[in-house]
């Protein structure tokens, strides 16, 4: 190959690279903006006056600033307080237990000197292939475990996940077995080895599993829908859903002409947005702080179990 | 035969004596899975019973295959099964296509700052619940004040109401599903790409390969294994719909159910009405068996042909 052809080839490769990157920047930017835009619009709408929103529709800028919606949303703060309290308590307690059980089980199942390793692995894995479905599970929880209007109903169903355990197991396989072995020779028992030697080596794993569990608890509305009827025991997301639904119903009544004098003045649409901001805010604010671990953790999850 | 059994028993006993603490550490997870996974499997007997809340699972009367007969005669089963499967297959294929494409594009981006920034944007939807997504759906597509309808009207077009026309929904569901999970999903592929030996790319560059060729002949083949595993994992749930998404986005809007009804919604409605618990549980068993058979057959075939790609 002459010097000339090599140069042209390099030139073409360079040009392709630029075209590829231009496309990459454009598509990533478009999709990224699509992902973040709705959050921004909701935030803007929650600070817009109801009249302006109904006249102009949702928009990218605040047309008429108003905090009326927030004032109304927190007018009965006790209900929001209940929802927050329940979700925060359940998230903190549930996440801690979930991480502990997943890592502990994962550790035992990857121990090479544990004879029943395969039997138990199959015992857990089988439940991901076959399950009894919603109905028997629901009957078990309501009739035999007494979950109706019980905080356990928010805590128990998300407390252990076989997938998280498999992630823990595959992560711990990369920790040299010699650590366990030598500690045992020195007379430490299995529980001590796990808590004092293995767990401190698993910080990225703990962060990942913790995040998975925390998200599952924070975003849970399903268990509240199935088991909770008392408002003071509902989770935050379910409370939000109830609020949105009732405001939707009110608006439909207004548009059908019912009792406009009372409900027509309520900022229903903006209040919906304000409630959404209140319920989503903490997790979105937390996001930049956990993102570092999140990426690292998903990489762990990608290593096949 | 008998001595083999005795030897096995003796080995198990020795293992138990030596690893007592390990067994102890397994108790919480084992108990949990026994109660919340295996007992409900036993509870599937109510698919063959006329369930009555007072009498409980054991006290209710046996009715044989009557629940299944109702289920199969209701004419809806084929429709629901087809919808569930088609939605899932669409989610898997379109989702994977986008996840892999974005992973490859993000990996090539030069600017670290841009990469970090927009990658976090793409993750954001993964952090929120379907309740909030339903609110977003109204903001974007709502009839009276939604962004899109405002835009269409400003352009001189007609407003359209998504809540009364079923034909928009397959598109909307795919859109929101992809919107919520692409950022998260692409990370897994991105991790695999970062793990590829850089020397392969350098060697290809020296040989004059351009970026498309490198993507086609190096990056893509390296991603195949991850793709097949993700595909198999999704296939194991092929007849189980994403209840959270369907329920929150569609809810009880009967006007659009003709294109969006899936097995999970049907089961939930039957459970909520409490009259059809036997049939709901028969539908659940049907669903579980379909999933189980699918994953066993597909995994079996893959194990025969390409053993290193099989799931188990």
C-alpha cells in the first residue's frame, strides 16, 4: 500500500468517526432532554397560577407565578406527614433488612466448602422460573398473615429478592476464598468472618443492593393498594395516586357543570403538579449523590449470576 | 443403592455438623422464600376449587377443571395471551435495540462532561414510580392542557383525546416503557463495552477499519452474550405483563382496553371483584405454566446448540 492510500484511508476513517460522533451527540442529547423535560414542566406548572395554566396549557415557562397550589397541598399537612412517615420508616427498615439478608445468603451460597450449596441454590432459583401468581399469594397475606391495614404489608413483600441475592453471590465469588479460610484457621467462626471480614469488602455491592431496595420501597404503591384502606397507613406513592384520582374526578364534575361555585375556584391541575413535586422531590434530590454508586453497582449487576 | 443413600446421608450430616453456622445464616432467606413463594405454589390448588373466603383454601369445595373451563370458554383468553406476549416481545426487541445503540454511542462520545450530564438525564425516569409516570402522561398528552395538544392546536391542527381512542395506546405504552428503562438498560451494555480489550480497536484502526466496521465486527459480537442473557431473562417472564405500568397508565379506562388488556389486568380485576377468585387463580397458573415451559424449551435448545449462552 502506498503512503497515499494509507493517508486517504485514515482520512476516511476520521471522517466517519466525526459523522458517527455527530449522530451520537445529537441522539443522546435529544433522548436525554426527553427524559428530563417532563420533570421540568411539572415543576414549572406547580408554580403557575391555575387560571393561567387552564388558559395557556402546560408550558416551558412560568406565565403567572403562584404558590397557591403548594399552600393548598399542605393545608392538611397531617395527611402528607403520615404518608411521608410511613414511606420513610418502611424504606429505612426494609432496605437494611433486605441488604443484610441478600448479602448473608449470597455469601453462604458461594462458599466452596458448603456441601448443600447446589441444593439451596436450586431452591432459590426455582422461584424465579415458576410461581403461584398473585391470587394465592394475596390470600395467604390477607387471610393467614393478617396483612390488612398492617404495616407488615408494606414491609414484608419487598424484603427479599432472589435476583438481589444472585447479584450478591456473584459479587462475592470474586473475593478470594483464602480470606475465609485463613480466618477460620485462626479460630474465627462463620458469622464473624462474614460481618468483620467479608462485608467491609463489599461496599459497592451494599450500595447497589441498598439502592435497588430503597427504590422499590420508596416507589411502592401496589402493596398499599392491595392491603391498606386506612389513610394513616398508606405509602406516599399510593397517597399521591389517590389525590390525583380524586382531583381528576372533581375536575370531571366541574366540566360537567356541577357546583362550579365551589370547586371551580380550586387549583386542581396545579395542585396535582405540586403534589407530584412533593412526592418525587426527595428521590430526585438524592439522585446526584447516589448516581456514582448506581453506575458502579449496575456494572456489578451486569456480571452474570 | 441403599448404601449409596446411607453414604449420602452421612455426608450431609457431616456437612451439617461442620457448617452449622452457615445453615443458621440461611434461615431468614429460606423461611422467607418458603412462606412467600413455595406456600403460594401450594395455594394454587384453589384453581381447582370454588374458593370461599369463610372456608379458606382447605375448606373450599373441589370443582375439578371447572375454573379452567370457564377461563377457556370466556373467549378472552387467547386475546389476553396474545396481547401480553406481543407487548413483551415488542418491549424486549425495541428496548434492547435502543439500549445497545445508546451504549455504543455514549461510549464513543468524546466530551466527558457531556457524557456524564446526559447519562444522568437518561437515568432519571428509572427513579420514579408509575404513579408519577401517569401524571407525566397527562402533562404531555392530556386533552385540554397537554403539551402536545397545545402544540398541535398552535399549528392549526385538531386536538385529539388519547383516553377515548384505543389505537394510540400500543404506541404510547412502548414509548413510556422505553422512556423509563433505556437509560438504566444501556448501562449494562456500556459496562460490557468498557471491558473489551482496547488493543482490538487499535489493531483494527491500524488496518484501516472505520468506526462502523469496528462497531460491526468488534463491539457488536462482544455484546452478543450479554444480549442473549438479557433476552432469556426477559423471555422467562414473557407471559407476565408489567402490571404497574399497565395499571397506572390505563387504570380502569374501559375505552382503551381493546388494545391494552393483558393477563395481569384480567387477573387483578377478577381478584378485586372477589367473585371469580377461582378463575383468577386458574389464569395465574396458566400464566406461570406458559412462562415455565417457554424458558425451559428455549434454554434447552440453546444449551444444545450454544452451551455457553444458556442461562442455566
